[in-house]
C-alpha cells in the first residue's frame, strides 16, 4: 500500500476471512428476510360472537310460595275485580290462556310505600289491604321483594295483575317492600330484586322495564330513592327502559 505499512500474508488472509464472513452473514440475513416475507400472515384469532342478554343462563331465584307465607285465597266476589274476565266483564279476574312469553313485555317496578316491621308481616298486610280496602281479588303484584333479600310469590304469574292502572295486561308487577320516597333500599333487597328481574326477563322474554310513575304520572312510585336503580336493573337484564314495550290487549 502506497504511503502505508504493508500487510503481512497472515494479516491479509485474516482480513479476507472477515470480509467473507461478513458477506455470508449479509447473504443469510437477506435470505431469511425474503423467506419471512414470503410466508402468509398469521391470522388473527377468531373470537366467538357476543351473546345477546337473553341467551345467558340465569337460575330461578329462591321464592317463598304463597302457601309458605300463608296467603289468603283470591276473593272472586271482590268489588273492583268481581267475577271472571269476559267481553262483558273486562275488569274481572283474567287468567292468561296463551304462552306467557307472547303476553308479557314489561316488568313494572313499585315500592310498597309502607313497612310493618318485617317482610312477612308486610306481605300479609298488603294482601289484606288490597282485598279488603281496594276491592281487588288478590294482592296486586306478582312478586314482592323484602328488605331481607327474600322474594315472595304474589298473584299467580298466569293471572293479570292490578298494579298499574290501565296497563295491567302484559305487565308483570314487582314491588319492593318499604317506603322509598323516604329511605334508601338496603343492599340485600336490591341484589334480590336484580336477580329476580334478570330471571323474569329471560323466562318471559321481556323487552322493557319501567317504573310505575312512567305509566301513571300521578304517582311517584317507586320513590326517589329507588328510581335511580331502574337503569341498572334494565341494563343487567338486557331490557330497554320505559313504556315502549307495552302492547294493548286485543
């Protein structure tokens, strides 16, 4: 090399070897890159489609039967729900003849606006009041949810209720025992009510949830301390909020 130190034979061969090795590595990298680019892309995992709310499995919650809480039999001589339903007696005791899933659309939430010290006493008092003072054949609601978290069977589910004036046909009535215009409902009651509504939505294939006041604006039922829970009840059960699901009886 002009103006520099001459390389020995050993040094020259060493540099030549490094050059060859570097060239080999470069070729290997190029080949590996070309092979990777030629491979088909890895597919994204296929996720199962999300299930609609009504497809989830929900067990029927424990329910205290009418026999177990000592319910009175219906009074078919009641003044305001006298006799049995017919075209001539539209306000009579109406037993649904069709599949309940084709009849029910909306669950209507109420509060009892009273509490008699414990759940059982309150349930019995409500039935007595509805039969003797309001002139109905039986307790107005289909289910009663106690402060303890116990759920009580009310009027038979295959019978029209008397809990929401003008909109009873196709509406299932759920009442929370207590006065929720004045107090906050306890957690066990909210949890039991949610479980019941989830099950009803699935069992009856319901579409909507409403508070009593939404059908009958003259009332504040189910009270300002229970109303804030309605959206959560509906969301958990996969129901729309409001009265839009109501279908007038034929």
